[in-house]
C-alpha cells in the first residue's frame, strides 16, 4: 500500500469528521500496488445509514483529502443502504483494504 501512516490517519480523520465516526473507508485501485508509481487515490466510504446527497459528500471528502496530500488527485465513491450498488463498489469491497 502506497500511503504513509500519516496519510492514512488524515484520511480517516476527514472521513470521520465529514461522514461520521460510524463510516468506514477503503483504499482500492493502483495505490495498493507497491511496485507502481504515481496514480490517484481511490477511496470508498461506506455508511450504515442513508445518505441524502452522496455526490457533494464525496466531493467534499475528496477535496479535503487531496489538500492533505499536497494536491494529489483523490476519487471517492460512497456506499450506503439507499444507494444503488455499482460495479465500482464491488471492486472496492473485493479488492480494497480497510484503512
């Protein structure tokens, strides 16, 4: 995994602050490959309750995490009981690592 412990702590802090302490966050995608270089940070935030505005939530989390990582591109998808489960969610659940 190509994230430092400080970056992981910052991600968890942002997610807890913006989505609640019951939210979990997974890293998936190219950042899991220790042999790769560069790449964006792909995160899935999973919530146990309904989310009324998932797109703005994902955008706010992505922006805050990006700023904490010196502008690195961050993509965030949200999974909640009221949202349609998409193939990207399955990838994150099957291949992702809980932070």
